[in-house]
């Protein structure tokens, strides 16, 4: 019984914390070239609430822009 209670509490904590971790970066779009991603990243990082950006290439060959606070 005690093990089940601990497991239930752990799953509840995971359900609450997982979305916060998943939303740490805001994915703003995808681009055909790194240059296009970086151009929009520089503009987006200048917006209030964001300080940096990253452009990462996905398995599909597109570049994904993520803004970080």
C-alpha cells in the first residue's frame, strides 16, 4: 500500500512538472535555411521576455527556431 502511494505521488509530480520543462523554449517556426532561421531568431530574441535563440536542424532537413527567456 505504501509503495502504491509513493508511486502515485511521483506520477502526480511528474504530471505537474513535465509541462513546465517542455515549455522552457518556445519553438517559433521552421525554415528551409539556417540563414533564414538566424535572421528571424535575431529579431525574435530582441522581443520582450526572450534573450537568446537557437536554430537546430531537424530530421526532416528543416531548421527550427527556439526562443529562450
